[in-house]
C-alpha cells in the first residue's frame, strides 16, 4: 500500500518562509507527476504547483516567484519551498502523486496546515 505523508506546516508571520515535504512510501515502482494543492476554509481546493519526474515545474500565478517545487526521485520525496508568505496562503496543503505500483493511480496525502499571520 502506498502512503503519502506531508510535513513542515505550521504558523508563520507574513513575509516568512516554510518548507513542506511529501514523502511517499510503500511498494513503489516509480512516480510520475507530483503536485501540491491547497484548500482554504470555505474555498475549493486549488492547484499550487506540479513537477514532472524529469523536474519540469509549473505554478499557479498566485505563487509564482515565491514558491519553488522540487523532488528527490531517489527518496520518493517532493518539497515546496514557500517564501514571502502572505495571509492568503493560509490553507491546508496536500500533496498528490501519480504512482506506479501494484495498484497504480493517483494518491493523496492527508494534508498539513499552513497558517500565515498578518
């Protein structure tokens, strides 16, 4: 069984930084695209950033220039470096991955809370 576990969330003041991690474990053959999403209270979940296995990344306009997505294929781990955080970045952040395994498919983590105070 594949599990994705996020970590690194917390409370930070506006202008501060946080680094989120997403570690995949289980009987994994390979991981294709990975991504970070977030959901603020009362809002729909939105895509924050994605990264291919080869390292090509894309970002939502709202985070371009402030967030950086990266991954370590050998460790089956993905990261999100978040700088210049704003109160509107407050949300639960989820990671997802297209995992090749005995039951290949799209897997999601349980989420990690990021709160940015003004």
